C-alpha cells in the first residue's frame, strides 16, 4: 500500500529464494568465522594479518545479519502478531548467539597484544578501524570467560529478549474502550495516545482516563516484563564489574560521568523556566494548573492540521532550504516507500528510524495523526535517516554511533522545520508552532529528567526485589513531581507512564532518556553555529555526522568547538529555549 513501507529491497518474503540463500550464507559465515577464530587466535603471532582476516569476515557476517534481522524486526514493528516473522526472529537470534565465541576470542586476542598501536599502524585496513579496535581493548576489562559470555548470549534470547517481545505484543494488541461523540468503540493504544494532541479538551481527558483504565488489564504482565529485564541487567552489569547499570550505559555511550553530571545540573537549574511555560499554557487553556492530559494540547486558533501529503511537501521544502543534499534525501525516502505512516491495530506505538547499512537505506515508522507535532516527528526520524546517509560509504565498523549523539541530527532537523515554519507565520500560527516546539522541548528536558529519575529508582528498588505495580506507579508519580513540580496538577499525573514507553524494556540500551536531552541541547549549539556561519556550515555538519562512529562524545563535540563537559555549554543551549518561552508568553 502507498502509505506503508516497502521491504522488497530486503526480501519479497521469508519463502523467497533471496531470503533462503542469505540465511544459508549467514549460517556458513558464522561457521567460517568461528573456525577462523579458533585456528588463529591461539598464539600472538602475525597479529596484524590475523586481525585483518577476522575483521573482514566480521564485516561479511554483519552484512547478512543486519539484512536478515532487519526484515523480521521491521515486519514485527507494524504487525506484532505475525507468527512467521516472530519465529524467524527467534531462529536468527538463537543462531546469532554462536557469534559470541569468535567475538570473545577476538577480544581476548586483542587484549594480549602488547604493542597494539604498532600492530594497527602496520596495516592500512586496521588503521582505518583504529578507534574501534582500541575501544574493543577497553571492553576487555569487562569481559567474562568464553563460557560465561556464551551462556549470557543464549539466555538473553529467552530472557530479556523474550520479555521485551511480550511487552510489545501486550501493549500493541491492547484494546482501549472509549466513547467518542457518543459512540462507544474500542481503539488501539496508539490511536488513544494520539488523542492527546486533539484540540478537543474533553476528548483529551476522555482518552487519558480510558488509557489509564485500560492499563489495569495488562499492568501485572507488563510490570513482570520490566522487573525481569531490569533484574537481568543488574546481574550482568555486576558480573562485568561495572559500578552500576548507569556506569555500564555511560561506557557504552562513550560518555563520561562528568559530562552527564554537567548536563543534569544544567537541566535542574532550568526546571523552573519550563514550569513557567507550563503555568502559562494552563492559563491559556483557562485552567489554574495543567493536567497531564493537556501537556500536548494545541494552543492557538490556527489551523495546524496537515494531510500526510502536505506534511511531506512542508518537510521537503524546509530541508532543501538547509541543503540540497538533505532535501534530496527526504524526497528519496518519500518516493521510495521507506516510511510506514498511519497507526493501525497490531502496530507498535511511537516512531523510529532503522538504518539498513548493507543497502544504504533506512526505514521509518510513524503513527501520523495530522498535527504539527507529527510533522516535526517526520523531520526528526528523517534526521536519523540523514545521519545514516552521511555514514554511507564508510566501513560498517565505523558506523556505530552511540545513543546521545544519535539524537543530534534528528533534533537538528526538527529545528530546521520549526524555524522555517515561523518565518511569515501569523500570530496565531506562531503561537501554535512555538507551543508545539516548547511542548517537545519540555518532553525532552523535563519529562526525560523524570524518566531518568524513574529508571534510577527502579534499578535501586529491583536490586532488593521485584517492584509491584503499585510501587512502579508510586515511583513514576514521585519522578514526575520532582521534574514537573508545580508546573502540572499533582493530582492529574500519569502513574502508568512506564507501560507504553518501549525504551524501558531495552536490556542493551538502559537509560534511553538522557540521550534525548543531550541530543536536543547539543543540536541547539550546532544550530547556533549554523546561523552564524551560514551555508558553509553544512559541509562541516555532514563531516561531523560522518565522524560519530569513530570518536567519543567529547571528541565529536570538540570537532565543533564544543566542550560537553562544561556546564556552561548546556546552559547556553537552555537559554535559547528560555528565550523561546519568553517569546511565547508575550504572544
């Protein structure tokens, strides 16, 4: 269908000759790399030659792994009950655990090379991957025995991986009973949550109350999923000798504690500024204090509804105003069916962009509802895709950027669209646009901070035993009160905000919250440089994105003249949002 993505560029079906052939090739390559590691990593001789051989095989294995796994993942994202895709994914994930043995052997081999720098420098191929190889050496400090690593990899498929799939199925198939315009109906959770953006205040309230009521049907199994996943993470992080899951997350993010603390410190200082915005929004809506269900309420009388066709044109034109390359990229994504657009039963909530490096393409999932926020979501996800575009042509090993920097290009693209929309906008349109932008900024700064507090407390609780549904609800309410303060009506918060947010259930991506704040504020700093430098900045921007897989977060920032350890940088970006809040209160 026109508004659903095409996966034919991967495979026509699981029964196609292409899928079957690639599956067999993948299995054979796993055997080949396993034998290679066993035969070559016993002794530290001809180290450069052996590493070259291993990494070249690794690149081949990765190509087939990403193509095959992406096909199953993407099908399940829009059809969680697809039994064939679920079965194939289980098979592939189990098969992929066999790669643990050669991976561990390679890490142990690297750890034993005394003159690793000299070894890498002796080979042009290895020199190309110098950063990744040195990072692997650092990872060996947290490596377990080969037997333990294999057991963990295998158990994760029936542990955290299975719990995550269960949570996805339970929430994606949840029917929410609601009455709209006098008609009783049952809607998917994704549709209900989209009502939060409605201009109809009664519908927003109705949807909120119906959503909370619906969670009572599934809260126990979803809580079990969360407890199981967090328990596994605690066990593994302790086994790997990390101080905590947060410490493990920071290491994996190529981010130091000093940077996180400076970011959080700046955010805490600016929470009162965001509360000022929320209080003003409440006033505009005719309320003494803002209930949670009005967080996304549109402000202003401007007609800010978009058809998908209008949204596409809007994004394309504004992207093109930044650079031809960015505009052309968006057009290619639209024209070549890279995007799955509308919510439907069985489709997971939210939005995401998935890179498929072997075919130099991305796939984007939306749950488009026609609001301006949905337009900025298109820009956001295309920003992720553009980041991947800038990495095309590089070795797959040099394309792995971490979560905080992953939100930079996406947020930058949102900013392009928003600032372009404000040019020539009427007062009512400007009010609506700025409110939508501030709504998103509040989510990324204030709500994200509440989610960071929530996840920190859940890990603390889980270390002493499972958290009950009521305990999870209380922790969430506490976190929201800490973050939102008097900016929201404390009696109308969202105790179940842990249920629909998939990020809590990623065992390999814990604390998937502060990276959004990092990305927003880092991109604000980059956008300020763009305004100062003009068109000459676009090439530097592309080069910066291309370097994100080969440096630490601080190193990437320094390339743009930004020191992310300095609280003053984060404050300068937050001041830009404060100026926008001041403008909003004067409109």
